[in-house]
C-alpha cells in the first residue's frame, strides 16, 4: 500500500501484545491497575459530592477506565492531549494530584482556571493537557494544528484527541480528518464508541460499520480495538503513536466500550436504555475486574494490596475534598482579567453592572465569593 492509502487494522484482544510492546511489563502493568482503581474511586466520590450539593456538576468515566489509563500509558509526556470531558485518567497518569482535581471541581483559589470553568473541565500546561471544552468535537481541528506544529518543529511527539461516537456526527470531525490527511499531521484521533451520544444510540447516528471505517474516505488508517481490554488499548495506542510520528500521518482509533454511568449528573440513562443492559456491562464486561484477573494471574497483585489501595485512595481523596472546600473562592474581579493587557471599557462596564447587581440582591449571591 502507498503512503496515502487507507488500511483498516483490526487489533484483536490478546494479552501477548502488551508483553511484546513493553519489556517492563510488571512495572507498567501495576501502575495501570492502580490508576484505573484510583479513577474509579475518584469518580464515585465526586459523583456523591455532587449529589450532596457540594459541587455543581460531575461526569464519570465508569466503564471506560481502561481507555483512560491504558492509552495514557502508551503516550509520552511530550505528546499533546486535546481531550473531551471523559479523560481525567490521562491527567491522573501524568501526575495530576487528587488535590488538583478537587481544587478544579470546587473552583477555589488554587484552581488553575480560577473558578471560571464547570467542574471536570480540567487543564494543565505542565502536563501538555489542553483545557476541556464542552462543545462537541471542537478540539479535533485544534489537535491537527497542534500536531502539525510538532511536525514543523521536528519533535518526536504527536497530538492525540479524544471524542465520543456522537462527536463523529459533527462537521468538525470531518474537517479535522481531511485537514490532517492533507497536511500529513502526526495526530491520533481516538474515538470512544460507547454506543450512546447522551440518549442517542449509534443506530440512529450512522449506518456505517462503526467509526473506524470513516477514515478510509480521507486516506487515514484505522485501528479498532476492544476498549474494555486495557492491554489491547495500550497496544493499539502504542502502535498508532509510532505510525503517526515515524510515518508523519494521522491515525484513527476506535475503542468499542460502554458508558456504564449516566452521561452526567444532569442525566438519568435508565429513561432511554434498559437497566439489565447497564448491569451486564457493569459486571460481566467491567474493564477493571477483567484487568485485575490478569495481574493477579501473574502473581503481581493480591487481595491485601487491593484492600490497602482502595482504603488509601479513598482517604486521600476525602482529605483533598475537605481542603478544597475550605479554600477561598477567586474574587469577582477574576472574571474580567487575563484576556486583555488593558481591560476595555465594555468589560469595565460589565464589572460595574455586576457589582451593582450583587449589592442590590446580596441574598442571591454566594457568600463565600469575595466581591
């Protein structure tokens, strides 16, 4: 096949792939498992915190922990990540602390976004993780530009962008794939095909054989992988990264998975999908339980280590939440800074009107935010 030809690669689920890719299998494998468990616990506790009214919004990665952690493990810290909103595990893998996650969700003074973003809209300059943007698929064209800049600078790195199956119904998906193919940008397009775009099933979105086949039309290679098999995801992303960098071309990865949790705390998925379907994926197809069997089968993990890990992470996270809650909020003035060197007159007027409104209706304004 020529360089411009499209090749669909079906990467099957096999444990040997991981060992072939990385000789330090035990060290990497155990870190992957610990981080998958940590992500699960973090999601559960933050979800409970939202239900208690302590934070305003939350969105979990339940059922998609393997996609988060395994793909992160296959990347380099120099690779640029442009996420959607269901990839906090990549930050976790790269060293984002539980306290940093809590600070963002509570929007306190230590939040890098200064409380301007909704919870779970994380970002980290030092970890090459672009801040989450809610509008669907807008990060895809940005990823192509970032990837092309890495190519121009002759960096040994790629860009990777994540999106759901619903994102492929947006025009930005098609524009980004064509842009990447024409410019031969080293970008990995990673689609989490979990079957649901909030309440819209894939059967009502497209008639093609999933997502990966769409890359052919743009001359882009594709890899389809079992998104609930951590070893297969690791191998797929490792291979995609190598192809993107060494061959200077985009790759489309489709990870077949399932969103076990609700779309967000604003959603009740039992209204549009059967409960027994959810329970099947929660139990029989759970990526964490599946991966644990493998690490324990290698005598790398024990029940005692499992208990200690879960207890420690829960304790650390609850402490981080307590600290985040006690921290002061950013003052009102922060809403109008960091955009212009000199604040323009229209923003100064907006700030004046906001302060007048607060003074007029103090009962409707949160008391823990400095005016």
